[in-house]
C-alpha cells in the first residue's frame, strides 16, 4: 500500500467482556470461529467469531505452572497448543474440530523442556526453547524444527558465521510461507527476523527491532501486528520486515495492555485480548476488543504502510 493508496487505520467496532484470566494466544479457525488459550486456567475455548458465543471449552490436564504458552493453526480444522515443562519435557497437543464443530484431541508429541513458542508452517512445527535461567548457564536459547509427527529435523542456534542468534529467554515465534522466522527474544528485548536457506537450512539475521513482543498476527499481504509490552501497545510491521510503525493502537487507546492478537482476513478485523486494571481495584479484567482495519485518506492518521 503506497501513500496515494491511503493509510492503515484501526476503527473501533466493539468490546466483549470475558471471564478469562490471562489469554496467551488466540487464532481464527474454520473461517468463522476463534480459539483462545488461557494460561492461568489451562482452558482452551472455542467461540463463534461473529458474536463470541461459546461453543465449547476444554480444560487441559497435566499442565505445569506456566499453563498454555502458545497455539498455532495446522490446517483449516486442526490446531496445536504448547504446554511447557520445566523438569519434564514439554507437550504439543493437537486438536481438531469434529463434525459437530467441537474440539477433540487427536494427537500429541513431546518437545524439549522449557519450550515456550510454537508455529506451524508447511509441514513443520517451529518451537522456541530456553535454558534453565534459574541456574544462569552459558547455554543459549534455540529454535527447533519438528516434522508433523514430532521428529526433530533441525536446531537453530547460530548464524552462518557461527554467532549465537539468541539470548537465553525466548517467547513467541512466527514463521511465514517464505520461511522467515520472527522470534521474540525477552533477554535482548527485541524481535529478531531471520531467513532460513531453503537448501542448506542455514539462517541469516535480516533485522532486529527493539520491542518486547508478546504475540504476533499477520495479514495475508504480510503486514504484521505486534502486541508489545511497551506503551506502544499494538505496532505494525511492514511485510518486508524492515519498517515498524508505532502508535497504531497504543495502550492508552486500548485502555490496557495487549496480551494476544488475531487477524480475521475475511472481514479485515483485528482482535485484541486486552488486560485492564485500575488504581481503585487490586484486580484486573480481560476484554476482547474488535477493530476494523481499513485504509484512510485522512491526513490526521499517522500510520502508513508502504509497499
């Protein structure tokens, strides 16, 4: 989208109150439904996208104190959730919508301990793994690539020059169709964008952005929405990975902190799970805010996506 094509803006549509405690991930599935993962209650819940009517929910068993940290779509009816383990191996649990459009567990495999981020792309699961920071070992974090049946295929720790890629605490990961990896590095307080060579699977660092990113969602055109922990709230990342635009949906406009995001390409809507708190209450509340993402020709808006 060029300057003369207009500017991307978010127009408020509605707010849905929620009883959820802490949404760590959410995704659009089956075109008209949304799945949310609550890391505090270990619940995954399936809603109708149009009105957020609850279809069904599942409380996962054998979940550690981290709860559910991430979730990824596998295909139009399947998705996977990540349950980290500290002393034990982590789990990737795969669910499918049955004929009655209810969630049903259909598979599971183990990954390394302290796995926190998960993304599925073109037949592979990509998982971020962090060392035990309690003991402050010199070991750095890594990204592991698994086949769909859980076979370990590749470990990414260094670049082509054998330089360490990550610090020792990673969170979310997103991998696009061109095998660019977007990795959230907590220790370095940055989003790292890397490219995987399709032949030798070596990785090259493309760029780094100084944001602590809690979640990522991407439009079909490659534009990404980053839920950050800073006052910037939701920031935009150009499809080329090099341009970042803040002040798209700052925390002041959200009236809270964004925890997770999902984009509905069909209706061009951005959904933001937002944690709100107030000075007069010790308790925080959680809401889902829906925005229509449009192009505007008004010069009052400051955010422009250029191609």
